[in-house]
C-alpha cells in the first residue's frame, strides 16, 4: 500500500474516531438529557395525579356546596312565602282594625249625640222644674207640698243616674 493510501486511511480512521467520540459524547449528553427529561416527566405525572385528585376534591366540594345552596334557596323560598302570608295577614288585620276604628268613631259620635240630647232633655226638665217650683218658701200656698221635699219624683240626676256637667 502506498503511503498516500495509508494517509488517506488514517485520516478516514481519525475522522471515524472523531465521529465516534462525538457520537459517544452526544449519546452521553442525550442519555443525561433523557434521564433529566424522564425525571421531569415523573414529576409532571405526579403533579398531574395531584391535580386530578385536587380536581376530584373540588368537584365533590362543589356538589356539596351546590346541594347546600339549593337547600338554602328552598328555605329562602319558604321564608318568602311565610313573609308574604304574614304580610297578607297583617294587611287583613289592618283593614279589620280600620273598620273597627271607623265603627268606634261612629259609636263615639252616636254616644256624643245621645249625651248631648240627654243634656238637652235634662236641661229642659230642670227648666220645667224651676218653673214649677216657687222661688221661696213664703210663696208656697198652704196645702201645697214643697217639690224639693217631694222624694217620689226626685231630680233628673236621680232619675237618670248622671251627674250634670
């Protein structure tokens, strides 16, 4: 073989060795990178598992809170109905109270009118009695009785049981 061929072969071998060394270095780096990525994948898988577990916990909690909210809404609805009923009852009682107050006012007016009429009658009776009773004892005619001493008839106050105003 000649030297040129040997040199060429040597260069090819050195080139192949350099390529092999480069490939080994690259392979080592790729292996280390693969290990690093595997470690990251395991970490991500663990985090994903935790996230799934947390999601399930949140979904369970959400269902619980949803059920609780629905129960509260139903209770609120019942309370609204109770409040509406109480308001209706209060309105009815208010109307009844108004009617009773009007009735009471009507009766008070009637009582006042009756009291005024009674006072008029009593005043007219007193005037009538004053006209019939002599002014002094000296004017009493013999044989006539003194009306103030007559206990059979009495005064208007005695008749009606009212005191004069």
